[in-house]
């Protein structure tokens, strides 16, 4: 994986994690947490996708920096 793509995945993942953290503090997530004990599905998908993208991006950066 090339370095710009890895960097874009890392930055995009961090942005998704921040959006997920903000969504977890929303009123809808609070109501969902009150009734079900879990935050909304949107919050969970933002956090999961952000973590996955950040991990793939970081792995691509570390792997390409060692081979260059």
C-alpha cells in the first residue's frame, strides 16, 4: 500500500472515531442507552469503521516505511 493512501486511511479513521465519540454523547444515543443499554447503531458503526480504517492506515504506514 502506498504512503498517501495509508495516511488518508489513518486520518479518515481518526475523523470517524471523533464523529463516533461525538455521536455517543448525542440525545438519541442517550435515549437508546437508557432503553437498551447500548448506544445507537450509527454510533457503533462509526467507531468500528474508524478503528478499522485507522489500524489499516497505521499498518500501511509502518510497513511501507520499513521497506523503503
